[in-house]
C-alpha cells in the first residue's frame, strides 16, 4: 500500500522536515539519524538541506538523496493542532 503523498514540505531547524500529506496530516520527520549515512552526507550542509522538494510520492534533493516513502510517513511524528 502506498502511504499518503506529501503535498508540502518545509525544512526546519535542527534537520527536521515539516510535511503536509494529502490526507491532511501534518508531521515532522527528523533527519538527524539519516545524516550518519554516507548517502546523506551532503545534507549536513544546512543550505543544501533546505533545498528539499517534493518528488512524486516522497521528498528529494537535487543530487538524488531521497527518503523511502514508507519511512517518511511511518516515522514522522504527527503535529498536534491547538
């Protein structure tokens, strides 16, 4: 099953991503654990990290770094609305 698709993404401080999904949920994904992997080494540059874009069913950066859609949705924390 394909997880909900991202509709909007905003890079936050401390290597977090705020993602609005097409089911209306707004979640925060923490990228800090990913930055330890060689594949994501370019994302340690905060300016580059902020260039994240939606690409199909997930998020991507210009040099090809992306996040597994299941990982992105299932391991993001739901934002509570007040």
